[in-house]
């Protein structure tokens, strides 16, 4: 079975139009990367795990957010690396400065024998859809297209 991930694309509507919450991966490899590096909060599905429950768990682990509401299933996307991402849209709001991420340990610098801990997500931010298209991983752009379609067909109504 191919690798699978699940995540939630939180969005809000405001004076600047539709905005989406994206997260930037932590760790030294991603430190100076911006365009194409951001993602929806997501992570690996465990064998037999319900994809929506996995998405909620991953968002909690990566941001500290406990999300609940009317989740809208988006079309699963196969990433360039072969992983399939299952995603749900949810209208809501949060303060990206208040996110709290779990961490991971890796040897850094390479071959130094020194283990260091890094946050899985080092920051989060709201982006309008045009800016999000530049920031998000290319395999996730079509999720933004779906959000644009959803919000265009239901202006003012919570999706």
C-alpha cells in the first residue's frame, strides 16, 4: 500500500477575501526555504486509522489546535513523491503566533554524532489564495483550487 497522509486546510473569509492557514516545516533543511515549502498541517496515516481522525490528530500535533466542525472532504491528491494526501476543508480562525508544535530529534550537523531537537512546524501563517499558491508545496495547489471553488459557490455561508 502506498504511503498516505491526512490533513486539514483551515480557511477564513474576510475583507481580503479567502485566506488559508499553512504551516512551514521545522528543522535545518527547511530553515531558508520559502516558496514551495509550506503545507497544510498533515501527517502519516497509521494502518487502519480513520483518515479524518488522523487529520485531526496531525493538526493537533503540529499546531496544538483542536479542530471540530463541518469538515468538507477535498479530493485526495497524489504528491510527486508518490504519497497520497487526504484533506478536509474547515472554516475557522486562529492566531498563527500561538501554535505549538511537537518536535523531532535528528543528528545535526550530519555525521557529528550530536542529536538536536527541532519543531515539526516552525511557524504558521494566513495567506490569501494567490500568495498561498506561491508558498504551498506544488502537489497541494489543487487543494487551494477546491477552496476557491467552495467559497465562490457559498459566499457568506460557512462551508
